[in-house]
């Protein structure tokens, strides 16, 4: 009837028609690509080439008479040299080695670090602390036996935090490895430090002097006369500073034995007479100077003339600069016991000073009219003494006079000593 539908199954014809409509049609399957047979393809060829190459290398490294080895995956085997230098390892929680480099593993696997005698090793293992340069002795094969140094760190399970052991490296200590002995660093002496400081100071002073000379000489254009006068004064001050640096460096080198005086043949008498004449231009107006007395003939010393001139000028100019107006200093030249002596009287302002007070006087402590150097009387006399010592002589303080002793050119080596010079 209308509006009534049966709850039974539909007719067979209708069900068959619906099933035919709902079932999709099956598509024909695509043919699968052909797979290469085993052992074929580029990858297989490359693997075969590598296997052949490893086999050939193994055969080439074998001693004569040994049978060749087949390439059975032995590329990881480490061929050890006669002396083992270092290897990595890992231990379990009981500090027993469970892994090591393949070439060393047969010799060290199962070795317990806790059973080795080493200072502080047992305590560090007990506290699970890192091992830092722990020295120990190993026994075994010749490549393994000997002294080792261990560096290792504990490792833990990242999830549970449980201690799993140590991972580290053993290496031969530096003293046990073959090679040249370690270089011992040379400590810089005081003279070396002074020379280095002077080198660093000389560079900016040279630059200042160069710029001042450019301004004074108007090399880059016209310059006002006032600026030129200031530049000339700056250039003069820089020149004096450079001269002072040279004196400091010379004294440092002489004290350290870094330099030797230039050898030659020089007439000391002529140098002394020329120096006295040169100083007379400054001392004559004050009525001071030197009264020279030569008791010998030509006194010859085995030094270059420039070296003798430096010594004589520095000594006589220092004394002349301290002398009072009207004070004439006695100066005597003679030869005694194979050595040449220059005796110079001390000015009245220096007679009362002891030898330390005289030679250690600071710059400016003793007024000078004629200056033999920037650093004063004490420094100048110390430099003369150093130069005399380098020449094989000596500068002595003899009460009211200074005595400069230099070796004579005709003297024998035994006559150059201070003791023989003092005799007579």
C-alpha cells in the first residue's frame, strides 16, 4: 500500500544491480621494473674494486714468506708500530677496560685501572672523578710496556644517571717519547730588558726628531720663523735623548758582555793632548783646566782610536765640568809594569766623596759646567769603568785622584792584571 515500505531484503534483481554499480573496476597492474641480478650494478662493481684494492694492499705490506690474507672485512685492523704512543679506551663501572682501539684491544681488554699503582688513582676512581695526567706503569708486550699517562672522564647514563665507567686516552709522557730534548727558556737579564726598553723608546723619539727637522728645514713649504725655532729646539732635545739612549745601551751591553771594544793601535798621548786642548776652549775663561805631565814617550794601547777617544773624553770632560773657577787639575801619563796609567786629580767638590758616593751619584746631584753625558757624574764614571774593564784595564779611586789603567800594546798578557799595575 501507499506509504508502507517493507523491512525485508530488496528483490534479488535490484540488489544485484546496486552491487554492480558500487563495485569499482579493477585497473590493470603496471609491470614492475626489472631488478638487477645479484652482483650487478655500479654499486656492486665499486664494492668489488674496493675489496680487490684492500686485498692487494694487505699483500704488499706482508713480510716475504707470509701467506696473503683474504679481504674479510679487516680494514679496521690497526697496524701498530714498534712503540705505541697513544690509544683510546673505555671502561665499565668497575674501571675495567671493555673497549679500546682495534690494534690495542687484545693487549688491554680486561685490564683493571683500579689494580694499577698510581698516586691518587684509587681515590679518584672511588669518587668517580676525572683523571688528569695520572702516571702509571703497564706490563705486557714491548709495544705496551712502560710508563703511560692517563686522561679520562667518567660517563653516566643520560636517563638514569647511573655511572657507566670512564672514557679516556692513554699516552706516553713527553719525557718518554723520542725526540729532541725540550728547550729551556732563557731568562732575560736586566741588560736585555734595558735594551728592549731603549729600543721601544728610541722609535718615537726618532719620529719626533724627523718631523721637527722637516718643519725646521721647510721641506713641505714655508714655515714661520717662530715655528722653525721651536722645531730646532725640539730636534736638539731629541738628539740629546738619542745620545743618552746610546750611552745607556752601551753600558748595558758592556756590563752584560754583549759587545767588545774595537781593537787597533792608538797613541794614547796624542788623544789625551787633543782632548785637553779641546776642553781648554771651555775652561780657559774660568781659569781652570788640566796641567798635563807626560813621563813616558809614545804610549800605545791596543784599541781603536774611536774607543780611546770615548774613554778619555768621558773621563776628562766629567772632571773638568765639576772643577771650580781657577782650579787646575793635575794630569799625569806614564807606563808601569806593562800598563799605561792616566792619573787625574779630583776636583775639590769630589775629593770628600767616597768611591760609592762618587760612582753612584745621581744625575744633577753634582753641578757641572761641562757635561760629558745626560745622566751626570756617577753614570759617566761607571761607563768609563765598564769601558776600561772591557779593554782589559780598570778605573780606580785613589783617594784624591782617579787612575785609569789600560793595557800597553807591547805588554805581555801576564802584565795586564790589576795586581801588577798596582805594584810600584
